[in-house]
């Protein structure tokens, strides 16, 4: 997928506190470009459970950020699609690329002393497996899946759980997401929300969620995350 050509620098739409101690990332569409693999896994699961015909992946994609069973309920599709979808996602995981600039971003944030976490619509085991396969897992202090909180996104539970594990107040963290559900979860938890545009298909919908910051490329986040002072 081609990222939208929307410029280069971050646009900050509110005054942000000068020091962040942690960044919480969504996974799909922020760290990794998993949409092609997701599309294939969804189509195979749809054919296996529902039958032949075009799988409604574009509608599915509009709900990304939510837990897979919740998306099935919203779309009126059988929950039985989860097993083949997860199976195929594991099988195809080796084809998921990391977005350009992400590794450099994570390295720089770690050097600056920030702690990193992932809060994803995926299940925890699947998210950790994918990150480990891609060599990214060591960057993160915690990786939390939607199956590991009572109420998944857009509820704030997953972000609040990340803050609890990190041992930080909301004002010292920022969350980066590519879906309105990510931003709603961050905002509900009192965490500064940042919209990642490098793989977004509907920029207007994401901006309508009123993120505190807009990131047009991964490196833009660095302007909001200076080095953490040593205590």
C-alpha cells in the first residue's frame, strides 16, 4: 500500500508537555504493514466458513483496532471465522514487512530513555509471536493484546493496563495509532493521542477523531519525545 503524500513534518494541534517517558504503539498499520497478509487470511477464512464470494475486507478494515470477535459481531459474520483467520495469519506471518523507518525510530527512542509498549487489537500471543519473528520484540517492555483486558479498544482498558505495567501516569505517555479506535482508547485513558498516517486509507476519518498530534512519517514522533532526564 502506498502511504498518503501528506508532507514530512509532524503537526501538533495542542500544547504537549515537554517530557514523555513512554510510547505505546498500535501494531498493524503503525509498526508493520500487515494489510496484504490480513486480506489473504480474511479471504481464506471467509471462504472456509461462509462460502464462495468476495470477502468484505474493506468493511473489515474500517473496524481495525478492535478485537477480531468484536469485528465479526459488528459485521454480522460467524465467530467461527476466527480460527481459520488466526491459523492463516500465523502461516503467512513471514510475509509481513516492517514499515520503513520504524527500526530506526525504536532504536532512537530507546537511546533517549523512553520505555515502549504495544497495545493491539490482536491477541497477545499472536502479537508477541509476530514481533518476535520480525526481530522487534526486544524493543518493547510490554506487548498487550485485546484478549488480555476486559474491554478492548475503543475502551481505554488496554492503554490503562499498559500505563499500569509501565508504572507511569497518563501525562507521561503518548500513544500512536492508525485507527479512530486507537485514538479513542488513548483519549479515554488520558494519554496524548498521535495519528500515524503512513498507511492510512481514510485520512479524514482519522483526523476527525481529533488526535493531539499528526505524524506523517515515523521519524516525526521524535519531535514529541525528547531524551528522558536522568533522575
